[in-house]
């Protein structure tokens, strides 16, 4: 049975933000482990997910910094962490201004958790 979120996840994959495209094409898709884009987990669609490392990577645009956005993110993070996942959040600004440092942090976690 198809998840009700599947069409939305497909659309998000096709219409990634500039920052999501940069992280995906310039880093994540070249890793020696599988990373999924716009992965459905429960009632949520996460930006990037590495099952082997139990790692969710979220890129936050301006909508995440409103009171409503912060509350939704906290609820989402609690759910994901309850599944034993680690959630890393980066602002679009961090992707644009600290790209190498962001990639280094992600790679360090994946390398440690996946023994690569």
C-alpha cells in the first residue's frame, strides 16, 4: 500500500532547495553508504536519511525559525529520536557559508557509526 506522503516526498525530491541540491550533489550522494533523499519515516518526510548510521539530516529554511516551526521541529525530533535516530539540523546559512565544516561533521558521524 502506498503511503499517503509518497506523492509529496516525490515532489520534494524533484524540487529540492538550492541548499539541499548542494548537499546532495556535492557530498551525500558520493558517500560509501546509502543516503536517501526525502525519506518517509512515520508521519514525517525527512530531508536526508542514512539507515546504516541511524542518522537524519535536516536543512532548515526560514520557516523553521518561527514559533510554530520550532514547535513542529521539536515534536518531529522527539519522534525520530524515539526511534533511536540522531537528528542533525543545519540552517541554509550554514550550508552556504560553512559547507566544508558541515560535511566534515556528517562524515565523521557516518564513518564512526558505519566503521568506514
